[in-house]
C-alpha cells in the first residue's frame, strides 16, 4: 500500500509514514521496488524531493538490480532522472542483464535522456551480458538521433 502511495505521488501519506518512523527505503515485494523507485518512474517530483530529503538511498536496487535512475529513464521521466543524478545516483549502474540507464534510454530513442546521461558522464563503452553497448541498442530500433549522440 505504501509503495502504491508513492506511485500515486501521495506526499501526505508517505510523509505520515515517515514521521511515524517508517523506513524511507521500504520496498514492496509485490511491486519490486522502493518508494523512491516508484515515485521516480512515475515522475512525481515533489515526492522524489521529499524522499531524498528524508535520506532515501538513491542507489538502492530491486531484485533485478534496477535503480531509481534506471526506472526513471525507462519511463522517460527526465526531470526525476536529473534529480537523481544531482543526488549522486550511480550513472553506470548495471542490472542483472548488464543494462545501464543509458542503454535503456538509447533503446527507446529518448534523445533528451541520452543527452542528459552523457552530460552526467555515462560510459558509452559499457557492455551488457549480450555484449551490446548503448550504441547497439539505439541501432536495434533505428533511433538515428540517439545513435548520433553515442
């Protein structure tokens, strides 16, 4: 229920939980993620700000190795992705398949997200478990603009 409140951007419900001593990094096993992951992927900027201010771990991973930054990139939530980067999110964190936020962004052709990650210092040479780079992912779906950035 708590992570659902985070997905819905319910700052009040999450705030009550935290004021009552709740764990800011609490995860919902059914949804496989923390409140920060859910709020970031849904683009709830106010809640992301509140969770970071409350000490949420920006680099916590779910059971698949995904971080809040990877989830924000997958959902193409550029503002929350930038907030996480500014909070020292690990740009090149890889999930269990070796995918990075840059690879996910390149695969979807999100050029503004690719640009954001490159400016933040994302490594274009990292390879996933199948030995693919972000460039390869941009090429797979014919995302020429993203490929040019890489």
